[in-house]
């Protein structure tokens, strides 16, 4: 073999080796088990990043709540235990109360990205939590209350919680307690199946997608309308990890995140209708709060959430900075 050829092969090997060493790797966890459609959406995002970022940046998924508990994941990102988490912002509401803008929103990530709402939330996440808010995924999906037993009304046509053992988590608490007057039982998602099975709870809130994935439909027989809230699932990245990435890696991650915001929102809008129809076809009955009672129910969910956000913001040195701006950017009505 001649010397020029040897030299060129050596250079090619060196370049290839350098490219391999230059790949930037991000560790990630997700809040829910892989069987849940929300987790599957995140894993689709990971696949998109890893395909487009080949040779530049790769996301290595360590697992879900079996690796780091879902309520511990935000702090794990904040403290650099992992670089990234796909999680509900409600799990770190005490640190970033402004996340309630997503919960109370009557719009979605497409709208909030275009009007600067997500950029504003990102800056707040950096200032208050030391994380980069990469994207609001799977947005625009509402919640309903689901019950084992037929719901009842009070004398004014409002939902009665008498006899209702209501499961909750932080996203619901203000609405369930302040408006419904319930004393709910706080349970993580992973414990709800057994709680329904043993009748520890006979009602729960959940989104309009994924009930069958969790098999809760085996026990729940009624869906209460109207719907309320909006999902607040998204991706946070440790700020030092984010700033330590190359500009090319950051651009790939952000571009794919924005694309996935739109794609997941559009897909889930259709999927919510399909899954609700499927539940009804399987025997789930719809219990609708009519007229003014329904309007009071919907308005109370929004007002309870905005008020919770206000109270929590007031306790922070930044106070109510951005409060009015968030309401404007996360509502299209």
C-alpha cells in the first residue's frame, strides 16, 4: 500500500473517531410508564432528535418512574442527576407557579409558541428553577372527572361530591377543594388502578386521552362533562447541560421540539375525540352538567387555577411579574 493512501486512510479514521467523540449525549427520564400514550409521544420526540442529530447529539433515555420517581424527576433535572425530563409542570408547581398558565389555558402550544408565551415560560423556568423549558408537548387535551357510581346533583343543579371519594394530585387540588368542596385523596398515577379496584377511591380526574392505556375504564362508568383544564406535559433540561451543548446541538433540539409541539397537538386533538367515542361505545355514560351549572363548573376550574397561581407568585421575590401577560398569552378567548 502506498504512503499517500495510508495517510488518507489514517486521516479518515481520525476524522471518524473525532466525530464519534464529538457526539453530545443527553440523559433523560419520563414521568409515566412506557405503555402510556404520553410517554410514547415523548419517545417519538427522542427518535426524531436522534435521527436528525446523528453524529451531533443523542438522547439516552434511562427510563421512567421506576428509575426516578415521577415527583422527584424535576429536582433530578434541576440538580443535574439527569439532563432532561418529560414531565407534568404540576410536579414542580411550588418552584414555578406560572406553570398554571398552561393548566388554566383554553388554547394550545401552537398558539402559545407563536405569540411568545412559551418563550416567556422558558425565561421564567430559567430564572426560578435553573432549567430550560424546551417545549410544551401533547397540549390542548382537556380533563374530565370520571366516576364509578352515577354522579348526583345538589338542589341548584351543581355536582354533589357527597359520597364521592375523589382521587387527586397537585394539578386538581385547588379546583377540587375550593370549588367542589371535596377532601380528595392524593395518589400518583401508578397507584390509581389498585385504588379503584379496591374502592379506595371511586372517582378521579384524567385527561381525555389514555384512560384505556391505564385500564381504569374497567372500573369507571361515567364521564362528567363539561371538560376542564389543559395538559401541561413538557420537556425541561438542566440549564448548565443546555448551555454546555454546542450551538448545532441546541438548534436541533429546539427545532425538533417546536415541530413536535405542533405535531403532537394536532394528533392528540383527533385522538381525544376517537378515544372518547371508543369509551362511550364500550359503555361509558356521559353525565352532563347543563346550563348555568355547567358554566359555573368550567369557570370555577379556570378561576381556581389562576387564583392559585396568583397566591403562589405573591410569595416569590419576583411577585406578580408576568401575571397579566401570562393570562393574555395562554388564552385565545
